[in-house]
């Protein structure tokens, strides 16, 4: 479900946590991994040479993504690992909405698979940078029915991709209000503890 | 090509500097429209002569094409001679001068003819930007950039502007004012007889923002100066194209300088 070698390469950069949130890095790195992932699932009848990542939708997805993260920066130190999962999920939402991958003849399922694997590769790099356990050990095996339900639900509302990414990576998914960071169990707990500490002192 | 070539006018009150830039703009505009006209003529004749149907027009195709190509070659020769006359800013043309933040031209420390340098630098930023975008039907008025710079500079002078800011503007506030001054100056104008002129003239706001953003970005990039300049303009262009709704909202807000400064701070954080 993810490109481990690329994730390791991304995480090896000394300033990777700041770097992955810059357009300068994103515009080069993401199209490259999307193309690689498309090659992996391509077939002789449907070669990945036809797959192209378009700059305009990619840029729209990027700016929408960092706009969300920018407003939540102060929460990141509370639960850095869970924040990485949330941030990767939000990126997936905007990639699914903007659809930067132009691959004539590919099915929606193939397109979604490549974009989901891209978000997971970014998450894997982010976790490695934080010193967290390998993402590949957390990934849940998804059956056909679950995958079909994923495609159906994100087609209706791309926001639920945050919850699905949590589900795929062994986290507790939050199906309601998936784009509200402070509603996530770990963040809700951390914030409650912080308020309790503040009240005591 | 029979219409008048020159549309720029020298304003009623002008200085020696204005005359120099007006002449430069005028010459450049003639060159620009001649080059575009010659290009279209060659294209038009080529299209027509490809339809060789054995008629008189078809038989005339080859000599006509040769004549047009010779004319275009003569125009190019004249054009190169004109470039020599206008090329005192060759270092900017060749991207040999590193881009700097636009705001530095308006800081107190920048004492040596800052408006002249601001004008030259930004004129070439516009031209390089258009070239990178592959946009060839827009003309860049250098004199309008100078006027925008002069108006902005006078806003700092308490003698000329009683409403000068009590507190110094932040770097991004100043950048926002520069963008708005360039935007109001309508620096870009479509070439004569360009059918897509209306579409292209929408680039005025976009380009004003790009040239100022590029000045903030270039010092953060590594590599030779030319590469830095091209990359800074390209990144600024991509950011402005893909985040257009946000900056357009900022420009249309009741306090565009504040909103634009906030937008630029945000964008520069993630560029």
C-alpha cells in the first residue's frame, strides 16, 4: 500500500518535516511518487506511460491542504504522531477532490489507489521522521467489500478519506466530522488533560 | 499593421527621466508590434500557401513565402540594431543580477537612485515572467512601473504625503502596497490586433503579484543567478495560478493591503 523506499528517502532529509509542507518540495516529489505508484499497478493494456500529474489541480490540492494545517499548527506538538495521520488524511481528501492524476483509461478505483498510496507514503516518511514505529507494520489488510465501500463513500463525500486512512493504518477512525482535529480521540483526551491541568494550577 | 504602432503617451507633467522612459517604451512598443506583426504575417502566408490548389494563388505561393521570409529577416536585423540602442540594462535581460525583495527599494538604507533601479529590475521581472509563461502578446510599459514606484515612494515622504504611516510598515505590508501600485498602473497591454487580448490582459493582477513574490523567494534558492531567477518566477507563477481565489479575495477586500500582506505571509511560509 505504500512506497517504502521513497518514504525512507523523504525522511532522510535533515529538514523533512518542514520540507514536506513546501510547494517547492511537493511539486517535484509528489508527481514522481504518483508516477512510480501508477507504474506498479499498470498493465500491458493500460500502461502507466499515459499517466500524467497536472500542476494546476496538484497546486490547488496543496494550497487547500496547507491552509487547513496552517490554522491547526498550535495543536501539532500535543500529539505529533496522530497529527501526522490527520495531516496525511487531509492531503488525501484534497487529492481526491482535485484529481491531479490524469490517466486515460484508468478506473476510478486505480486512480484512488494511487492517490491513497501517495498519502500513505507521505505518512510513512512523516512517522519515520518522528521516530515512530514503521507504518508498514500498522497497515490493515483491506478486503474487496471494504475497498468498494471506500470508493463509494469518498465519491459521495471526500472528507471521509481521513477516517478511511486511519482505518487502513490501524487507527481508530472517526467517521463523524473527520476534518475536525480536536474531535479525534487522542487530541480530545490531550486537550481535556491540558484544561484539567490549567484548572488545577 | 497599418494602424498606429505607438499608444503610450507622455503625461502632461513630465521630467527628463519620464522622456527617456517614454522614448524607450515607444521604441520597444514599435519593435514589439513589428515582431508580432511579422510573426503573424509569416504564419498567415504559410497557411495560405500550403493550400496549393494549382490556381494562380497556389503558383504564387513559393515566391510570396520567400519574399515574406526575407522581409522578416530584414526586420530581425533592424530589431537587433534597435536592441543595441536599448541595451543599457543588458545585465537584467541576461538575468545576471540576483532578484532582491521589492521592499528593499523603498527602505531608508537604499539611497542611490532607488526608483530607477526598482523600475529596471521590475520591468525585466515582468518580461522574464511572460517569457517563462510563453505569453508573447503582452507589452510591458517600463514608464508605468516607474510611476507606480514614484507614487509609492512619495507615500513615505511626510512632506508630500501628510497621511504617511505613523508606524513603519512591515515587509509584507510594504510588498502588498507595491503589488497594489503595480496592479493599478496597468503595466501590461496587449499587442495590436491580438484576438485573445481580453483574456491575456487579466494577467495584470497576477503578474504584479508574481514579480513581487519572486523577489522574496529568489534569495532562498540556491544555484546560479539565472536559475534562481527562473525558479523564483516559476514558483511564484504556480502559487498565484493555483491559489488564485485566495489572493483575488484579498485584493477585493475593503482593506486590500492588509489582506494581501496576510496572504503573502502565508504563501511565503509554504513556498
